[in-house]
């Protein structure tokens, strides 16, 4: 089978739908919200998802479609995408601990290097500059709070916003 | 006539004109930055309006509202990140046009159509406000359900040859909309404890599916990451001939937007999606939507700005806000001791007409403010993606976080980004998922409430004049799409 990735993706949708469909049977609240309880609507959607994703999976096995045009071949670039994803996850995990003002320039700088940027002046300037602009625009001008971090990092963030 | 002259006199002072211009500019800027929006802007400005003359304060708030609705389209077109929820549907074709090197044209269509939509709605508001408000209030759950279904039929049109995939995408969106507390029974649904108790806000989902998905795709594609976008971008206004070609599309979207804006609680975002949906439905080449065509911008942009004027109708005539921002604008009236509603037209007619004039002016000034702000933002497209990508990512994170000051929204954004990335990779269209997510709650709640009202008789939905007509129209539309794509086997490419 050439479209392995697509089948895996559709199978994930199928299995996810099945899991959530089972979950809906714990929603029933008799006497509240009329005869169509809280589970009715999600059940309709999930059953339709099961049928459609199942049909597509079956179609893949039966017809053995040629590889889709849009698919990329695996290689060094795929590795970069996974690194970018890991970097984003790391950024989101560190935001509540270290705060926005500390993590953002580091995240930006690393991401720029990952994307192939070589000019360090740009890397440092844009990382710091954008962080300062965002902090001023959101916290000072519009009173929108940004993550401040915890402990010593919280005190550090409080120096700025 | 005396009232009109008095109203013009009230507006045509340097101070009032300055506040209108400043309001429009501020609105466009706020709208164009993800995470900031005109609702926030008007809320922050209300305390300042307290010390102003009522007309200055109210004109300022109305101008911010008009500008903010348009502003979101700038970042939607240039960076695939809608600056405001109202611009979510503009992403579908706006960014695709920008990728083709037609960003200037896309910005031009967005600004002109926003202006035309806004002017149309103010004209309607000006002429038939009280009558329209009464019609709007006669809408009940079956009509809301019919409207939502009519918009959802767009999914069938977007699918092209891969209609099954489009329906899967739409159903994923509808499912995501069910996460959180059930609106009718307050039952927790798929909340994983308390994690998703607030539900899935569609803004982080849109930012994720489009912006983060795009960043991940460009990171994977080593060439894309280091590509230098040398195209000089400036706003290129469309020619009169091009606009005349789209006259029915623009008029239809303006009518739809104004009508949706009048309905309490629906708003400009839904109007934009329905505007887009109808643009696709009536097009002779629906398969081209989503590939970067001006009609895909004209539909939602006309409708969302028309909705902003429409939302002022129930506010001014009945004192009922038609959207979140108009709910905030009520505060602007109250700080001056004014109670919006029918009595205001009797007690303060000049002020009411002056607000209409201020909104006409705001929509015209939006052209100039939009040109300036778009030019400023367009400069960023000339930056290498290795620098621009991380900048977009930071704005995406802040934009998602700012909605509820909750990092859960950032995780939702990342999840949707990853989903969007894989959907794009496996040629599953993303737009239906977003449409499903935006309209999911409205569809479910109006259906369940409507069924309760009709004593669980589904036929009752078809027996109401307005709702029944819209539903019949929607069903015919789906049937036509299925016929065209499955029976007629018309070859259509799914370019996502």
C-alpha cells in the first residue's frame, strides 16, 4: 500500500470517533434538555465520521490507489519538521514556568536557526525586538496579560509587566 | 431635513472628524494584530469617552468597530493568520492569492469590498432600521437552524472530487464544537476532566490549522523555509470593471451580511462564512474557490463589514446588541446617560442621525486607513521566511493565549496545527473543518431547541415560511452538488 500515511491518519480518525462515541453514552441526563439529550448531537456526528472514514479506509484497501501528488518523500527535511514541533512543545511547556519574556527570544532564535537563518545580527535583533514590541503592545497598551512564569521568573517578569 | 442638517453640523467639526479618523485607524490596527480586536479596543476606550461630547465618544467607538472588522483581513491575506475572527473566511482565498504573488490585489479587493459592505449596511440601517429589527426578532430557533444548515452546505461545494474527505473535515469541525459544556444541560462533554471545560474556541483552531500548519509544512520543505519573498507588495485597488463583474456577488453578500448582523447573537464571523458559502454556491466555477480567487475575498469581506452595520440596527432601534462589540458600545451610550432604543430616536434624533453619518464617514475613511496599515504590514512579506516564520508563530501564540488568558488555547492551536498539517498532506480540505467548528454550536443548539419547540416533529422546520424556504434551498443545493460531483463525474481537482 502506497498511501500508508493517509490510511494511518484516517484510522486515527476512525478509532478516535469510536472512542468518543462510546464516551457519549455516559452523557445521558434524563429529564433535562428534552428528549434530545447532550449525547444526541455528538452521536450523530461520530457515527457519520465512522461511516465516512471507514469507507475511505476500505476504499484504499480495495482499490490500492496510486500515491497522492501532494505527498512529500521522507528525507532530511522531515527531520526539521519534527524538530520544529518539539521546539514548539518545549516553548509551550516552558511558558508557564519561565514566563513569556524569557522564553520567547530563546524560542525565536532557535527556530530561526532551525529554519536556516545564518545572520546572527538578525536573529538576536528580531528575537529581542519582537519580544519587546509584543510585551509593550499587549501588556502596556492593551492590558492583555502574558504568561509571567513561576517563582524567581515571576519576579523577573513583574519587573516588566 | 432639519434633523439631517443638525446631524451634519454635529459631525462636521474638526474634533469629531479627528475622532472618527483616529477610531478607524485604531480599529484597523487592532483588527490586523492577532490577539487584539475591536471589541477589546472599544471596551478600553469607553472610559475615555466619558469626558468627551456624546457624539465624539460614540463616533469614536463606531469608527473603531468599522475599522476593526476590516483590519483582520490584512494579516489573514498576508500571513494566513486572521487578525480578527471576522476575517477567518478570508484566509481561504486571501492567502492563496498572496502565495500566487497577488497579495496587492487581494488586499485591494478586501478593502473595497469591506467599504462597500459597510456603506450598504449603514444605508439600510439609515432607511429601514425599525422594520428590519422587528423582522430580525421574529427569527426563532428553526430559522437559525436553517441558516446554519445553509452555510454548512458549503462543505459539499468545497469538496470537489473528494467530497467524502470534505465531509469528514466538516464533521471533525462539528465534533470539535461539541467539546465543553453542553449549552442546554451544562453536561461536560469530552472535557478530559476540567481541561476543555471552556470548549474549543475557534480562533486558536483557525490560527493553528492555517498558520501553524503552514509553518510546519514550510519547515518540512527546506526550500520553503529559506525562500526570499521578493515580491513588492502594496495594495492594488480593483478596477471598476472588475467590481462590476462581481456586482451580484457583492450585493448578495452585503444583503446577507446586513441581515445576519441584525440577528442577535450571530455576528460578523457567521456572516462572513455564509457570504463565502453563497459566493461558492452561486459561482459558475465553484471548484476554483480555495485556490486564490478574488470572489473568495469579496464574499466574506463584504458580508462581515455589512454585518457590523447590521449589528447596530437592533442596538439603536431596540437597545439589543447584535454582536459582542455592539454590546460593549451600549456602555458608551450609558456613560452619557443615553439608553439605546426606540425612545432615543424620539428624544435624540440628531444624535442618532449623526451616528449614521459617522459610520458612513468611517467606512470611507477605512479605505485610506486600510491602505496605510496594509502597506506597513506588506513590508513584512519581503522578509525571509526563516525570520518571518518564528515572528508569525509568536503572534499566533499570543493571539491564541489572549482570548482567555489560558495556555490550553495554545495547545489547542498546536493540535489543530498538526491536524491541519496532516490534512493538507493527505489532501483533506481544512476549510470545512473550520466552517463546522464555527457553526457547530449554533446548528446543534438551534436544532435541539427547535425540536423541543416543535414537539419533536422534524417536519415543523419545513413548515415555517422563512426557515422552510432556506432549508429547502440548502437541501436542493446539496443535492445539486452531489449530482454534479458523483453522478455527472465532473473532474474536479482538490487543491489544498
